[in-house]
């Protein structure tokens, strides 16, 4: 491998590290936001966030990582959580039964 090839490889590794750091920061910000929403909240609010967490789990199983990130960004930007989930989930064409049940329970 020549010098240019090594520089490209190093650049790719640095970019991957930066992307992972950004993802961790997004995940952390989302967790803090959710904690603030459910801390001292009513049972119905806590139930709603449990449903949201289950939806994100199903999306993770479906490998919809970009959609998960979009939801987390929008939620942490203080958009209405119900609107964010409903509008984001409309983008998925092939929903499984579990996801449909969760969507209908929002």
C-alpha cells in the first residue's frame, strides 16, 4: 500500500471514530431528555415513553438506524413526540405486526 492509500485508510478510521462519537452524544442527549420527561411524570406519560422505547427497539431489529437517529434528533429538539413518531413511522412501508400494534397504541 502506498502513502496515499495509508492516508485514506487513516482518514476513514478517523471519520468512523467521529461518527461513533456523534452517535453516542445523540444517544446520551436522548436518554437525558427521556429521563427528564418521565421523572415525576404521571403513569400515562411513563407508559407513552415505554411504548416509544419499544418502537425504537423494533426499528433497531429492522435495522432502521437512520430513522432512529432522525426520531432522536427531532425529539431532543423539542418537537412534539407524538407527531414525531407518527410522521416518522409513516416512512416505513413494510411494518410488522408488532410495530403496527405499537403505532396504534400511541
